[in-house]
């Protein structure tokens, strides 16, 4: 990576990064054209990667009763290993794709994803299953930032870039809903191993689609790959995620959880000090001086905080309270995709002024969560699904603008790194949503009351985030949205 420029104005979020140099040997200068086949291929990849975050949740009862005889802690790690590897490696994986080749990173990620799925399907012990999930998550960490980086490089003007980011964001949201559907169908009709086996040929088909439809893009020049910075930022992410995810199991004030958060803070501080001293850091933390970047990352985390708090209680509500089977539960969450698909079309006219779109979208997510908190045993599904549609419309309205806000705060040759930052904020928000909802549910005397409290807390926190996000979007970013 080129040495950061130290003399330019701090007002611009890109002032700490020099323009991209010539492509490194083996790189290719690709014309900035985005074909429909390329868009479909990369969106399918990110959809599948995201689906495995949610799919495992509906299989927990089967896993608990399986011949593996996992303990409660091992079941928790089976769920969490994917998320920890996925989110913990996103930033260095995005930077690696920028430096070594995005198409190669995408194909490598698909290969690891398939290998991890096969390992999980063949698991003869809980430890092997957990390891397979971690390998899958590592593959997803390579896939997700590479897909966005490819789109940023190939999309032409701002309008085409907005369309591409809207499709990518829809794929992320649809992946969560399809994961619930796939997990429910496998849990009711096929068995938990079938879900993992299905991922192997699917990843192979996606690799063929990528090989055919995705062109190579110019790599970022740079010699120093900053291994120490990579180690520090990855360790910080993993430690913080461990604290968030395991806080419910061990207690938020337990020595183990407090040590995890303390270690994360120390490693993050160590990365900041290292990045400010070295000539070619993984990324310069001073980019967060940009109000737009801070607002976009906060808004992204808040939106996925609310969405995954909903996902966490939804399957338990529909199965435990309404009496739906796993397959019907998976189908019942699918209306979430409707608003995500329709909203971007309706708000497209305001794409040049993202502040009202972002603010309104986050407000709708909060309102929908507060409305869903009123659901009980006798609430008709039609009423409940209306609140799901409000939440999904809010996600569809604000997430494309928030995604573009993160990515365009870094120069194009660091698009993979920008995607890593944005997706890391998504996964951190999702993990926090599950943790907060789970903590509130765990302290309640009955599920319905706990669900109401959990969704009210989630809704209130999302609404509270709208003010700082709106303030961050007051000015225009250095690169524009």
C-alpha cells in the first residue's frame, strides 16, 4: 500500500490515502462496466454467505438431540464459530482482496466455504462441527468484501453504483431470510447434515459462475502487507465478538467476559498506535474523523442490531407461542424480503440526498420493532407480518445509502477494505442484537413478556441512533454519496 499522505486536510476522509498506483504484476485494468451476469453472480455469493449466519438457529433442537450429544456450550459455539470467524476476519480479508486480487479472493472464499460445509456435514464430534463452521466463516469473510469491491470497481457513474449497492444490500437481507427458510426446511424434512451438504454443490456452482461472469480488477499496489496490524485488528474483533456473544452464557460481569472486552480494547488501542506510526498500515484510523463514515457505520450497526434482535425472537415466537413447525416458521419470515426489495425503488429519487432516507429508514425499523413488541399468543399472523413489513421497508430504504456512505469514504482501490469495515459493523450490530434480546429474554418470567421487553429495548435503541446518524449526514462527504 502506498505511504499515507500526511499533509492534506483532515476534512476529507480520503486524505490519508494516496491515489492508487499502477496495477501490480498480474493485475488487470478492467473497463468500468458492470454486466448483469456479474451482478447476479456476486449477489448470489453474498446471499449464500449471509444465509449461514441464520440457518443454524432453526436446527438447534435437532443438534441437541443428535448422536453428537453436544453440551449446551458446544451448541452455542456451533452457532457462534461462524459469526466470530466471519466478522473477525472481514477487515484483513477485504484488504487482502484489494492487494492480491478480488476474483481470486472470491474463489478462495468459496472453496473454503465448501470445505467447511463438508467438514460440518461429516462431523463425528461437536469439535469437528465447530471447526467446520469456523472454516465456513473464514470463507464468508473472503467472499463478502470481495463481492462489494468488484461492484465498486465495475459500476460506472453514481446512479449505476447506487443500483449495484442496492442489489447487494438486498442480497444481504434476503440471505438472512433465506437462511431461516433453509434451516426450517432442513430441520423439518431432511436433518441438520443435509443443510451443510447442500452448501457444497451450491458453492461449486457459484465458483463456476464467478469464473465465467466476474472479470479480474486492478489490484492495489503495495509491498508492506502490515502483518502486525492485521493480527491486532483481527484479535480485537474476535475478543469483542467473544464478549458480546458469550455474555449471555457466562454473565456480563463474569471475569471471562470482562477480560474479553478488556483484551479487545487493548488490541484496538495497540492497532491505533501502530497504524499511526507505520508508513503503510492496514488502514489509517484517522479516516474515522469523517462524520459521514462514523454515521454510516453506526447506522449500519443499528439497522442490523434491530433486524437480528427480531430474527432471534421470531423463530421462538412462531414455534413456541404460535405453534408453527420449523418449515412454516421459515416461510413466515419471508415477507421481510418484500420491503427490502420495494423500498429502494421508492426512495431512489432521493439518492443524492441520503440524510432523510437514512433517518426515515432507521425510524421505520425502530417503529416496526416497537409494534412487533405488542404481539402475543392471540395476535393474528396478518397483524404481526405488518410490523415485519415496516421493519423490512426501513431496512430497504436506509441500507443502500449507508452501505455507499461507508464504501465511498475510502478511495476505490480500497473498496474491499471499505466493504470489510461496513460488513464488520453489520456483524457487530447483529451480534449485539442477539445478545441484548437474549439477555432480556433470559431475565424474563415468561417468553411473551420477555419478547415484548426485548423488542421494545431494540426499537428504542434503534430510534435513539437516528439522531447521531442524522447529524453525521449533515455535510457532504469528501467523495459524495
